[in-house]
């Protein structure tokens, strides 16, 4: 169990949407929600070296490449704003394997380095939280009423899932602890029970 999880009330979350999956994919949108609740979101204009595009991924995030070219922000601008926003804050992701590779790709294209560290949410979540993570995330999405596969909405959903899964885990632990602390019903001593059994009483009267 992570020793520092109890000190993190609202973890700062980063999430990417991307052109697809695989080594050639690139980030197209980034969303961040800080512990304070401050949120950031930006479409990312594809760098000239980024050519990969997956139509199935587009069906999920609903962002066309032409929209990115028209409305996206230059990679240097996005990286500078992320550094200013996050500073030295630790950011977390629930899809770290992909998000970390897209973060590296983004900053490499900008010839910059992030001021913050991106870590997997598993580094601060307990086993109990992870055990109920998927179910909790579904209920959080329903309660928030947000669309999935948009970076800022997903970042908020991940943060709220962390909070709610911890609450559920604490409730379950308290319930289990309460159950284990209930004193068991004492068993009557077998020898004592035989003294007061109907047969022994009858035998005593006959004698």
C-alpha cells in the first residue's frame, strides 16, 4: 500500500487524447486538473513530423486532423503553458504507459523539457481502490454527465474516481473491521451441557 496516498486529497491529473495508438501516434489534446480544481485544456496542432492518423480513434474523440491544423496550438506554446501551470507539481495518469510516451513526444517536438513529473495513478492508489476502480469510474462518469475521450473531461473524471474509490475503500475497510471486532457468541461448555441435557436430568430423577 502506498505510504503517501493518505496525504493526497485531490491528486493533480493529466490526460491526453491522441491520433491513435502505437509508436507513431501523437497527442492531439491535453487536459489537466490540479488539486485546487483549476483546469486546463488545449488542442495541439500536429508537428510537421507527425503524420500518423487513425480514423477509428477519431470516431472516439471526434476531433478531425483539419480541426487540429486550424484550431490547435503550437507545441512550444502548449509545453510552455503546461510548465507554467504545473510547475514542480506531481501529475498522475491512469493510462501512464500511453500518456507518458505522448508527453515525451510532445516535449521532444518542442525541444523543451517538462518541469513536472508524470506518474501512474497506481503509485498513490491502494489495492482496494484499484479493485473497485472501473466500477467507480463508470458511476462517476454518470454523476458528472461528461463526455469521455475529451482530455479535460477525462482528467476530471480520473481525479473524482480517485476520490470516490478511496471513499468506497475506506467504507469497506470500516465495515470489515467492524465485523471482525464483533464478539463471538460464547459456546456452552460441552461437559456443562451434558449435565443439563434432558437425558441426564431424567436419569438423576430415576436414581
